[in-house]
């Protein structure tokens, strides 16, 4: 997870996602400059401070395999 200027990003299966009001949204770019990597605990603290549901951290989309 990373934290760029008030937004939470997550990297899963090589894909970058940003936490948006309607859930996780895939980004089609590289990690923005100025982001800071967070531990899971730090991401949980951020969610708590910002009023986000902690369960969202477990809902980062995965790459589908057929």
C-alpha cells in the first residue's frame, strides 16, 4: 500500500489500484511520484483516521485467471 497526498493506493498482482468513494479503481499508470509505502498496520490506521471501513483493505481486486 502507498499513500500519495490523501489517497490510498494498493498494488496486487502487479496492478495498481486507488481507493475511491465507490471502492477500488484500477490505475493504468505507474505509482505516482511522492507516494510513501505503508505497512498493513499503517494502512489500517489511515483508514481509521479517514473514516474508511477496514475491510476495504481485504477487497483490493485480484487479477482474474481463466
